[in-house]
């Protein structure tokens, strides 16, 4: 949300200063009360949808939008039975949405009891697989435990479980699956060195990489380079992210994010000739406000 607002404001400033030529209409800055929270959140899935909603609530200065984002975050976290995100949402709501959105300790205790029972069952099954030394069953057992921890917001434990599948991968497809799991959790943990490492590992098995997986790896690499302020590398990775990405990586990033992040990184690091060749007809056409900035910059 903040990125779109900043880009629109920058586009308006660029045109006002004559960077876009006399015939280019100025783009109006996007104000917070114009944000369609539901439409924005619909671009994402899973924990990322809740995290994005909580981010909006934290950064937006309009209380009505804050509360709408918090209401949606609360409902999504509760539906997912993610008590970590649920408690975060309840804390931020702070009794401003009525009794239904107050802290429900009985529900939290009930979810935690069921989760503990499920965890014990998964661990018992895994111990049986390890006793029988069945590699594929052990791998799947660690995957199931990783999925369990991830779903309940225990990201460090999920990371450890996914990493442990590495010793039991018997095909290239298994290796890629392990890498994608580790990349997903590492992005949420903010451990971008792991993201870079496991993107590289996955790319070493090109025979099993379809177009969607390749697009996901490019987007993840772009995020890792963006985090480490390697803007030119980030721009190139986002640029290389194919249209196959679509909504297939909504648990991490939306296609419009790829366009916005890539365009901003390119504007920060590419020269004008590179912008014209690589970006003008790809990124900027996806997001009109970004196109305005890019058009103005390349036409100076």
C-alpha cells in the first residue's frame, strides 16, 4: 500500500516538474481512504494475507481502514486457527470492534489442545517411519510436521523440519520441494541469506523446474536482493519473473508487487538506455503510476 502511494506521489511530482512531457496527464496521489482493503487482500493467501492486513493497520492513518484491515486479519487468522496471528490482531484491535473481536482465551486454549494432539500424532508417526528406516516416509513425515508448525505460526520449528527432509530426498523433485518450503519460511522469518542459498540449490536441478517454479524462484531472488539493497540485481530478477507466476505465489507476492518492486529498483539503479530496453514495455505498463515515473525519467 505504501509503495503504491509513494509511487503515485512520485509520478505526480515528476509530471509537475516537466519530466513527463507536456501532454502527459498528472497522476493523482493515492490517499489512504481510496484503498480497497478487501480487493488488496484478495491478491494474497495464507499467512501473508494476514500479515499484509496487519501491516496496513499499523501504517495507515485512517482509523476506518485500520479497523477494516484488523477485522479481516482477525477473521482470517481465526479461520486458519493460527493463534499467533490471532493474538496479534486482537492486541491491535484493542476492543475497538465489539465483543466478538475481544480476546477469546477459551478458543485459544481449545485450538492449542487440538494442535498439541495433532503434533503428538505426527511425531509418533514419524518415529515409526524412522524405526522402519523408510526414507520416503521419513521425508513425508518431516514435511507434515513442517506444514503443521507453519500453519500454526511456529516458523522456526517449521524451518527445522523442512531442512531435515534434505537427508531423505531421493529425487530432484524432492529437492526442489524442500527448497521451496525453506524459501517460503525463510522469507517470513526475514532470513534472506537462506532464501538466496536455497534458490541457488533449486536452480541446480533445472530438469525438474517448470515455468511456474522458475518464476517463483526469480521472485524470491528479487526479494532477497531487495532486502540486501542490491537494487540492480533485484530489478533483473523481478524482470526475469515470467507471467507464469500469476497468482501461483500468492502466499508470498502478487504480480503487481513484482512490477512495482522491479520498477522502483530499476529506477534506482538502471541508466536510461537500460530502462527503455528492459522496462518501459514490461513493468510500467502493469502499474500506470509507475509507468508515469518511468516515462518521465526516460524522456528527459
